[in-house]
């Protein structure tokens, strides 16, 4: 997700891995996900970066507006069960003041998908990828018409905790 950081850190969204935090609720079974449509719900997932490719505007040069990263992460519940994956793209929109990326990410989960979009700031600062909050823009299946937000924190190399807060 970042043209300037080592691939092992993952993307700001892998995030999604982002993505991406103390657990609030487990999301390990189809039943847990099915209730997401009925009211406010918090789902906590752990994402492990599985694949990442960078497409720099200036190969071998400094970061530039328009640099792009494509990524995929595997998603696990709090007890380590594989529950889905996430994938997306991030485009560098600013290289000054720590840099920024605009990301579009899809979470493939039991019962449906969630789409997430937003900005990630501080991507060019030294250290682990920054935490971020992005908006849930929609979904399919049990997540049809989903709204809410996703908060992501880096918890290890190539690993993020995603806290998905679904609004009713």
C-alpha cells in the first residue's frame, strides 16, 4: 500500500491488516455475521497481509502523487479461525506533510461483502503504518445497505486489527 515502506508492513488498509485495539466482539461464524443487519454491531477481525504489489509513478524514485498499491489480506476472528479476506487499492494523493492515500477496500465475509473507502494519513512517516478510520459505503448479502466505520490499528509486522462498527 505504500511505495516507500517495506512490503512486510502491509498497506494502510490491509488495511485493510489494514486494514488494520482491544477486541470488542468476535466474528467467527456465519451466525455472528448474519445478525449484523439487525442493528448496531461491532465485529473485530485480524488481518494478515497475504499479497501486495506497488505501482510507483517514478520507479526507483521518490514517492509521488498517483503511486498505487494493490493488496490482499486474510481475515481471522479472535480465536484464529479464517473467516474471509480483504482486498483493495490505495492511491497516493499527497506526498508532503507525511503523505496521504485514498483507499477503496472490499471485505469478503461469511454471508456477504462490505465495501469501505477513505483516507489514510501519515503513510510516509517512519515507523509502523498509521491507524485509520474509514467509512463503510455499502455491502451485499447480510450486509446489504451497510453503513458505519472501520478502525484499523497495526498490531504486528504485516498484521492489523480491524474493528468494524456497523450502524443500524
